[in-house]
């Protein structure tokens, strides 16, 4: 790990905090492919993302503490914890793959999540069928363990409710924050030293995350859900394509 990597990580943390503070999701989607691109190993990237997410989410929960729907948050944490284990097991299988190949698959998962969110527009209602709750939370736990991208299924679930913007953002912040201790414990048990390095670097990056988050919280309160989603999707789509590009180029040259 050199000084250039740390500077890049600082900028990524600042921008990721800004994005998640604004729309209440996207730190993992934004940061994971970029951190992989500057040379951090996958276990370290997952730990950095988890620490930065919990720091940023604590800020969001404190800011919106009076509107957090704790009952729904508790259900999401229990169900997501079940499939989090499966996602981390898949990481253990894939961790020795070439970096370009790993980034391609991360980008592909990211692309699928973005397109799913952009195209699935359910009519908001006060409450969803229990089956949708289970499906969304189990999928979120798996993708969260796999590549720290558990946000999109939760965003789809919460956007299907006719909740005000602040309640929506409060649910997402509290849900992300609550599962991180379990995620870090399993990552450390699975990967060891790289995870500790990621935790230390994530803590060192926390001031940048908080600055970005505080700016994002102010921005997020001034725009509609639709406009915020549109901007976030464009940014994340560009990152997904950038992650996939090197491997696609290799395949083209090979043929």
C-alpha cells in the first residue's frame, strides 16, 4: 500500500460519503470497484467499505433519529444476516481470481442492480406482502456479503413504500449500520490480516466520509427522490462500465 493508493482511497471515501449522504445508498456500489481498480485486495476493500458505511450511516441515523422505523430495520437485519454468510463464502472462492476478472464480475453485479432499480417502478403502498420482504432482505444480505453491494435490494423494497423521503433515508442508514459488526467479524474470521488493515484504513478515512456525508445530507433534503435517483444511477452506471471494460478488452484482443 503506497501513498498514491491512500490519496485515491481518501478521494473515493469523500465522494462515496457524499453520494450515500445524498441518496442514502451507493457507498459500496461506488467505492468497491474503484478501490479494486487502485490495487487494494478484495477482503481489504470489503472491510474499508463496511467501516466507512457504518461511520456514514451513524451520521445519517443521528440526523434522522426521530423517523427511523426500527421494527422494519430489525426484520431486515435478521434476514440479511442469514445470507450474508453465503455471500462471504462466495468471496472466499473468488478471491484468488485475476483482478481484471474479479472487477468484471463485480461490475456485472453492479450493472444488474442498477438496471433493476432503474426499470422496476412499483406503485408505492403502505405495506408489502411478506414474501417481498423476505426476498428483498435475503438478496440484500447475499450481495452485501459478496461485494458490499447490499443497498439496491433494500432501495427497491423501500421505494415500494409510500414513505416520506426522510423515513426512507432513515431506514436505509439504520439497516446498513446494524449489520456491519457481524459482517466484519465474519470477514476477519475468514480472511484475517487483510481485513484488519482494511478496518484501520477505513477508520483513518472516516473524517473524509463524514465530511462527504454531511454535505450529502444537506443536498439530499433539497431535491426530490426522482432527481436524486437519476443522478446516482448515472454515476454508478459509469463506474460499472469502467470496471467491466478491462476484461472485455482482453476478450476482444484474445479473439
